């Protein structure tokens, strides 16, 4: 929390948004309310609609405080591309997909007429995400291609690669698993020096392997994602992906898969060894291969409250 408050004090809106995104789950409701109120005030002062959108979303989704009408009013007053774009994205985030599409389509017409390829690419991509959410994969894929064309013509390699990664993921969602794998593999050599994009590729592979119930491969992809994400904005996302796989394995009573594979995480992340050793102990206990007293010895070594909560969650998993 103190790190976020410091960034707010420094008026670093981008850093505040990043920290909020990564640390929101670790804040108690009262702490979150305090942080969001300060961050919202900063966003309004600096007219940073991206940060403002994020605070509005967390107020709405986590605290049950509806500040969407206030956001709508300010966005309509400003009438800038960013204000309208962030309003459309906010509607998407809270599930108001038709409202989101209406704004994006109007923006697309405006920005196409202006020849603003950067904005056009971003709009096509975000509309594609809406159609993906609606499971209209053919439409989503067509729009991904248009977004790629815009970024390619603009010479924006990083955004182009980011869209191509998600394009491959939508291919997987549409049922073209092997083509999706080939597309992701083809991108690896192009992103060798871009750690955030490497993480995205490995997380996409993880989703594919998990869907195929190839948990050995899924856990391996989690490991790669966590290694490349270490020290970046993607660290929490990669760790969350691992927790999702572990949760699924506990639900399916596949304890052996956990305790046979978890040592590689202990070895790769010695600062989290106590946590991963405790996960292994719980899995062994669930599989009747360790006594409860011995499990407690491992669990008691974990001092981080968030990790303790995760261990409790995993230990209580059941069908």
C-alpha cells in the first residue's frame, strides 16, 4: 500500500495504474478505498482517463460503489479521443458490451477519416476483444487482422506483435489449436528481447495445454512465464496463472502431478521455497503420503499472509 501512496504523492499516474493493477488483490477493503480515493483525485487532477477508468472499475467491481455516471459525465465533457476510448473500455470491463461497441464504432469512423492509424489499430483490437468475449471468433479474428494491418502500416512493431500473440490465442479459442501453437512458436524469435511479450506467449501456451489437460506441459509453461516475468509488471499475472493450474489440480485430486512438479518452482524461486514446499506437503497429505503434523511444520514456515491465505485456499479445494 505504501508503494502506491508514494507513487500517488509523486503524481506518477502510469506507475499508480500499474501498481493498482498488480497489487489490488493484496489490499483490504478499507486500504483499497483510501488508495482509490487518492488515485481518483490524482487522475482527475491530471486528466489521466486511463487511471481514472481503473479507479472507477475497482470502486464498481470490488467495493460496490458506482462511480460510472461520474466518469461518463467527465468523459462527455472532455470530448477527447482518450476520454471516449477509456469510457468504451470501462463499459467493456463492467460487461456493458453494446455500449462499448457503440462508442468504439463511432470512434473508428472518426479516426479512420483522420487517418490516425495508431488509434484505428487500438480500436480494431478492442472491438475484436468484445467479439471474443461474445464467442464470435470469426469476427474477432477478422478484426485482429485489421488491427495488425494498421500497426504494420504504422511501423509499430511492439503493438503488432502483441496483437499477433492474442490473434493466435483466439485461433485456439476457435478450435484451431495446432495453428495457434504454430503462430505462437513463429513469434518467439521476434520477441527474444521483449520479456513482457515472452510472458504472454508462455501464458498462451499454458492455457492451450491446460485445456488439453496436459498439466505437465502447463506447469512447465507457468515456470517459463514466471521466470521471464520476474521483476516486471507481469510477475503477479504469471504467478496467478500458476495458482489457477494448482487450484485445478487440487480440484481434480491430481495430487501426484503437484508434488512431482512443484520442486522445479522451489528451485527456480528460492525466495518462495517455503511456500512451494508447503504446497507440496499439502498435496502429499491429500494423497495420504504425509502425516498432518509434518505438513504443519512446512506450513508454519510460511510467514507472508497472502501466501498463507493461498495455502488455506488450496488445502480446502474440493469438488
